[in-house]
C-alpha cells in the first residue's frame, strides 16, 4: 500500500456537519479550501486549512486565468489576470497584509 492509498477525499472543507456538529478530520483526509487542496497531517477539528500550524498541509493548488478589462471580483492566490486595456499580466499573491495583484 502506498501513501496515496491512505488518503480520503472529503470535498470542500467544512467546520460543521449538516447537523451542526464540529467535524473532526483524521490524518490523511483531503479537503479543498479556497481552490487549494490540503491533507490533514494529524487529527484536526475547527481549524481552517489556511490557519498557521493548523494540522493541514497544502498539496495542490488550482488556478484560474482571466482575460478581461476589470479586476476579477473573486480570485485566489495563484490566479492570473491579463488586462488587455493596459497589456499587463498580473498574478494574485498573498502576504501578511492579504491578497494583491502583482504585475508580472
């Protein structure tokens, strides 16, 4: 059995189940949060995958490419946006102050 056989894909991250109970994720559970896939490295309850030292590890990230004149309304880290009005390509980056578009 390899490491991938131990993973359990759970879909979108949720803090609570439909009955309002706190979800306890087990090591090997995989969730998607803001377009990024995370795997639990140990039991996790109530901590978002984006939180520091949360027990989650980023494993993959999908990104979206936009080609439009206006800044995209919804975007995530790693997304790219080409603005044909000004001829610039931007990449969505995250730092301690939040998400920003940076010309690349």
